[in-house]
């Protein structure tokens, strides 16, 4: 993933996972629960 970020230079990167907690992994990398993206509760 670091190589892709270095090559593509995105403003931010979201990592989607099935858990329930949102948190920052690095300065421009955030981990987001899938349920949050689809609007599920």
C-alpha cells in the first residue's frame, strides 16, 4: 500500500474493514468501518 500511495499521491486513503471503530492509521490514512460507509447502524 505504501508504494501505491507514493505513486498515486492521493490526498487521503480510507481502509475499509468490518469492525466498528474509526481511527487514524497515519497522517493521511484512516480506517473506517464498512457499516459507516453504507449507512448501517
